[in-house]
């Protein structure tokens, strides 16, 4: 609720008489009286450099009396009251004039606590930091940005968060009233409908026209962002509302109580039907997408898998299931008779193959066996937008439950347990040993594969992952980066059973997510004392490397290990593919895709931003000791970076 | 005339042997120039996007057949892009790449196996 504050009756303070003292004794000229009557005097549009008139006005003796516009209760103070009720720990922002009032209120009136201001060098970094933070902390981080140029910078990161079903709370500054735009800059930075630019990939937005409206919409936005399917929301904080005093009429302003909606669980009848199909299956397989929203989600999925002795195939969007569990990765959709998809946004790709790019026709083939049943529990079925196509292909399923999977799991587990007769229990338990053996062999195969290229230079990604693991395995660690581009080695080698130990990737594969999302996740880990580990792709870092400074400036402890393969490697492979298809010039695939000549010195880059660093390291035997030294820095509460010249994948 | 025929026949018979011997130094150069490393790794160790091909089990002719019409996601490379001889050289290079140690003989990996 709102803070109780003593508020003066006259919201606008007119500091009368800059030359106070003696000047106050001088009789007021008529012109001055007229000035006093005016509510506010605003400067004319400034010229780029002070002109003669302005210079004279600033150096000549002051007039006997001037009226200076101040207030002890700007609207932005009330906005900060609202933000405090929502429990934001941090606000990430690159500064912008359209929300200067809010910034001032945050750092002064709000005491720069809850939220604490995090200085970002790019709005894409601000949003991606919020994206990474939310996946660790389970709640939004506040982002502020200009409604125009800031949001334009931020837009790709918002799309990533949308596609990754992550709540991000974005507050945009804007000067709606034309009479309040101070200059051509403010005209260029003003917009009629700010959120329209990102409405295709946000869940809800509003542009409140009063402080009361702001309070209501701000609370509503939080609730909507946190209701599955979770997605970004946008609130426009009008600059006039921020900077003008709280009007007399609004002194009874109320901040509505926030009550989060319970996530939608599946229809009981449908869940019972799903349980029946699963219990009677001979080879059920669970495909896990973004199931575990909280640590409890992992426990629930373990319970379901163990109840059914069903293997879990993870799509690597989150930590859904412990990767050393005997049921992890031990199944195959091709041999399953029932496939259960839990929060799988790409279910079609889980049940189909498609001809590779070097074939004609893009033929698709369903890989499930004839008669196999497919069940989905997917909150994405509850909402959807059409323009951006992250929803993927339509998949034919036998039972679709539009609900949040984690919220549905307790009922599903209970129903399965009810239906398991002693006969079925025996049949189900028979699967266990076989699946455990498959899981064990998968693990062994991965470890044997890691030995190939062990001593190679550039350093193999398997070696890099093994050296990292050797240094962090006894710590409370958190992998804060995606590992798609290092052949998923950490997921194949490390022991992962906590939600913060792997948080998935971009969402929409928008590159530039990696570094800032890792910093945001590390920011969330900071108070928990976890060692955040970021395997940082070189191409990704170059989008907005200023986030390294943000990490250094705010003392965000994190161990950054460069995966420096000196290329936009996915595109390099695509260009190779296209050249081979066109039967020409495969040797030119590096044009426009390689990041070399000159090679970028990431250790020097990190140093420039004030971060401890070492490298480049291309001898694998040098890597372990370097990681150890960097880890000592991280344990002291600072970020560190090791530049490792790596194999491509 | 008869002499010429015999000479041609002699070299024709010799050709597969020349091709099969390959030039590993040239193969190493081509392995990088033509982008084999992109999916298979500089050490031929394999990765997310390509199989392990260090100490490849295929013979040169098998490699050539596969590269011309690959079964998986690998692009098809015609002889206009890379010749049989060049592939033979690459094959020779792949044979020079070291075989991996057993994981149990690498302490960091052995630790992982034991868990």
C-alpha cells in the first residue's frame, strides 16, 4: 500500500525571490504580479548554444523577483510508491529524458532501494537482463526506457522474452501532451501509441492518463505478466504525470492490492483421461518444454516420471528434470505408445523429422508409431498472437489440455496413482532397470566422446566444459547461459538438479541475449551467494558489450568464459551449405560470417570495462589454472572473464 | 600405338593407388579451406552439427561416395566444388589425426565416469 507521507497543502512551491532578502522588501512591479499569477513558467525552446540574450540573463544581476517552479510531491513519487508495492528489487535502464522524473524519484524519494537502479548501456541489455533475472528469481525486474528510441533498442529482447514465456515489466517514458514537449528532441522522442511497436509480442499494455489510472494499470500489468503463460507487459508513464505535482484531487490516491492469479490447472475430466492413457501405456514418454516454473515444478515432474517409470526427453528450455536421474533422456518418441508433451512450444518438432536443407521439398515425416497417442498440456493454448510465428506448426494430438503444466501435475500424479493396479505397477516397474541402463550408456557415450580432441588447439568445447566443472563442482553454482553453441556439453557432463543450474536460452534465438541475460541472472544469484557461470559466445557479446561494464560497476559476481570461435558460426555453416548447394565457392563462406582479421581481444575488452580478465587461451592445459584464478576473483564479489579460443562447436 | 595403350593401361591401373595414398598436408589445408572443420571440428572430433571423422572408418572411395550424396544433414559436395583427389587428400589427413585416449585415462573425464 502507499506510504503515508506528510504532504503540503500547496503542491507547487514557488521559491519566491532568488535575491530573497532585500529584494523581497522591494515593491512588486505589475509584471512580477502577472508572473506570480502564472502557474508555471517554462523556458522557450533552447538553442544549441547560449545566445547573447541567454548569456546576459545568466550573468546580469537578477531581477528583484522571479518565480521558480518546484514541488515537494511530483507524480513520480507516487509512481515509485506503486512500484514499491510490486516488490521490484531492481530497475534496469539506460537513462532517458522521458522518464527523468521517475529516475529522480527512484534514487532520491525511493532511496535507490526496491528498486535499486542498475545502469545499462543499451535498452536491449536492460530487457535481456530482466529476462535472465526472471528465470532465476521467478519474478519480473523492472525496465525503464524511452517510449520511442529506447523501446526500439529494446524490442528484440522483448521478443525473446515473449517467446521464452518470461515476465518482463517495461515502463516507458513518453510526453503525450504536445504543449509539454520542450524541444525538437522531445518531439522526436514522443509517440502517440508507444506500446504499439511491441504489441505483437507483449501480453498487455496501457498508457494511463492519471495517477490513479497509473496505479491500477501498474498493478494489473504485474498480475497479467505473472499469470501463465507469462509474458512481457508495458506501462507508459506519461512525463507530465511524472513531473507535475500530485493534484489536490488525487490526495486520496489508492494503490490497489496485488493478488496474483493462481495458474490455470487442467480440466479434471481431461486430466483423468490423460492419466488413464498414461497408466495403460507400455512405453510412455514425457517431453518437457518449459514445465518447471519454480523448483517445485522439478519435484513434480520427478514424481510423475517415477510414478509411470516414463523417460523424460528434455527440450532444454529450463531445468525441468535432474539430468542424472535414471529416467533422463532414456526414451524415444519413435517407440512410444503415448507421448505426453508438457509446455512444449515446438511439439511438432518433437514428433516429426524434416528433410535437411540439402534436400528438395522440405518433406516432413511423423516419427511416432501408428496408433501412438499424443497428449499435450500447454498454457500457450490459452493465448496466442498471429503476426510473429514463434508458435510453430500445428501438431495433431489426441488430447490437448489448455492449462499450465506445473499447476496440472499434482492432479495428474494423483489420478495416475489412483489408477495403478498391482498388475500395472509390476509392468511399470519392469521398465525401470532397462531405462536406467539406457541412461547410463548415454552418459558413458557422452564422456567417451568428450575425449576426442581433448588436447586440441583451439580448445574443444568438451574440454572447456570439463575444466569448468572441475572448478565449480563443489560450489553452489548457476549456469546462466545457453549452451546450444557448445554442443550442450555442460548438460551432458555436469550434475544438474536445481532450477537455477540451467535456465535455457534466448526464446526467439535473437542473438545479443546471452551476455545481458547472464548478467541479469547473476544479479539475481548475487544475494543467494551462488557462483554464476556464463559461457559467452563471441558474436553475442559484440552486440552490446557495455553490459560487462554494468557487471563491473554493480559488482555482480560472475565467471564469464568466452566461447571464442571467431565467427557467427551458425551463419558460417549456412553459407557453406548454400555454396555447396550452388556448387561454388565454399571457401568464401567466411566472408561476412567470420569475426577475425583482426581477432578481437576479449580479455582486453573486459579490462577496458573494469573487469578482471585473462586470455586469449588456446592451449587447453592453460585453461584450468586460469579458471581457478578467475574464480577467486568471483568469490570476492567481482566479475571475471577468461577468453578461450575454442573449436567451432 | 601398342606402346601408348600399355602406358595408358599402366597409369589407369596405378591411379586408384595414387588416389588412395592422398596427400595429408594438402588434405589439412583443404579441411580448413573448404570448411570441413565447421561442423566436424578442427580435430575432426565432431560436435552438435557433424559426426566425428577423425580416424574415419570409411576408405577414400567410401568418403567420396558419402560426400557426393550424404545421407544426413551434410550438404552434398559435387566434384565441381571438391574433386575426388582433394577428398582423397582430406581422407589422408583424417587418418593422421590422433585417436582419443580412453576417458578413464583422462583424470577429469574419469571423475565423471565414476560418478
